[in-house]
C-alpha cells in the first residue's frame, strides 16, 4: 500500500487550498478531494492507493471539463447536477438508480455520485455539439458507416483466402450461397451462413456489432451481390447482403438524427473527442504524489514513474547507480 498520500495530506492540510494537481490551469485541492470523499479529511482513515486513484479520476474529469468549456462553452453547475439527479431523463434513470444504490450500500460516496453525474452531463452536452458538428459526423460516416445501419447478411468464413475465392467462384457459377455456406464455412453456428441477432433471432442485425472489417463491408456492399474475399481476425470472408436498413447519405443522417444517431453512435462520436481532450491536457501533479502517465490516463505513484523512465532510458544505468 502506498503511504505517500498520508504525508501529502498532512502537508496539504497546512494550507487546504494548495493544489494537489493542476489541469489546464484548473487546480484540484485537498478541499476538492474531501468533497469527493469526506474520509480524506481524516488522515488516519484512508488508503493511499484509493486516494491516488480518486485524484486521477478528478484529473480526468478536469481535463474533460476544461476542454468542453474551451471548445463549446459548456458549463455544468451545481444546480445542473442537482436537477439531473432529482429528475433524470428517461434514458438515465437506471444509471442514477444504480449509483444511488451504491451510495446506500457504502460502495460510493455522495461526492463520487455527484462527480459521476457531472461527468455524464458534460459528456452528453459534448455529444449534442458533436452531432451538429459536420466534421465529426462526416468522419464517422466515412470511417464507420456500419454504425448507422442494420442488415440481413449471409456469410462464408474460411481459414485461407484461396478457399474463400473457390467458394465465391462456385456461387458465381450458379450454386446457392446458402448451400455453399453449409458445406464449406467454418462458422457452423449459422444455417446457410445467415447471421441473426442472438438476442432476438432476427436477421436484421446492427452492423456495428460485427468486427470492423466485416461491418464496413456489409454496410457498403451492393444489395444481392457477393462481396469478398476480405480478411478479419477470424479469417477470410465472403458475404451477401439480402436487405439493409439505414441512411444512404450524410444529409439523410442529419435530417433524421433521432433515427440514426443512436446511443452507440453517440458513444463513437464522444470517444475520439474524449481521447483528444486527455491527450492534449496539460497536467501537473504534486511530485510527492507522483507523475501523470504518458498515456494520459492515470497517476503513476511517486517512484514508479522514475522506475519506468529508467527502464526506457540509458541501458548503462544501474539500480542505486
């Protein structure tokens, strides 16, 4: 267990406003951490690892909060959090109820619940901006059209490319796709190669559920034409799309946001923005706690960062050198 946080808090309590971390110019103090978890106000009643982990989460929230403010003018206030928790939108009721259950069982503090709520509000506000941002939506449509569509697809999976080519040639010569699939496909869980939603049994499957290579090809394939072979981590594929539901253009998506911009699409819009916010964040950590990781996702406790640097640095250096 880390003991460094005990010394840190003892020092910080000498001046409760002293920053433990600074994120894009925004300070995180011991008062902020006590608001997150009142146990941090009593030096003898916290684990060092838990403190460092929670501080790392506060840094992540700070990076997202400051980026949202700078890029979109988004500000989430205490009143916003209060209103959200008192009357969450329909799609968030279960999430809030789960957090409240965790507070009641002692697995989460009220401060941690409120921090989660603030993070979710910022994320939702950013997504709302990205949905109307032509570049973000356009990039997703170009790179992952499968995110917007569902389809009835038959496929044949083989280990080697030449096997997929041979299957495609048999179909081109007049054999039924389903018959060839039953004979040669390594995916023996399907009948005639027909892919169905495991939850519903329906063949109209959201294409975002498949590995990217397969989903992409199924999203752009002409209806009724054999496509492939192409490769994924599973092997070589050929496929035929029997029918497909989804937009035919970016303009159609923009005109029917409620239909095509699903929760999954919103998450795909948010993820690169969040990653960019974390990558570009300027983070300073009190050196007695540790350093911010190069990946920009966590605090490396004091000493651990030094060891990491030694491992990647001069091979001639030795421990205790």
